[in-house]
C-alpha cells in the first residue's frame, strides 16, 4: 500500500500507470477469490482502497482542488 503523500508526489502519468497496475491486480485478485482463496481478501480490499485514492487524486487535479 502506497502512502497518500507518495501518491500526491507522483505525476499524472505515473498515477495513470499505477491505476492500470492496480486494476490488473484487482482482476487477478477477483479471479483468485472466485476460486475460493479467502486469504487474498485483505489484499483485495487494500487494493480497492488504493485505487480509489489514486482516482480521487486524479479527479482533484482535474478540478483544480488542492487539500
């Protein structure tokens, strides 16, 4: 999991690349969950939250909002 400060320091291109990697990871984790591997549930939830953080930062930049 990447700290929010580190995410905010990334450029838009880096965030887009990270978003793609997180989406790929979610796809793989979702597949593993469907196979009954319950030990990946925590990782799945953390990845979803990190993806939401990345998308929020990108949207803030798009709107010009700064916290």
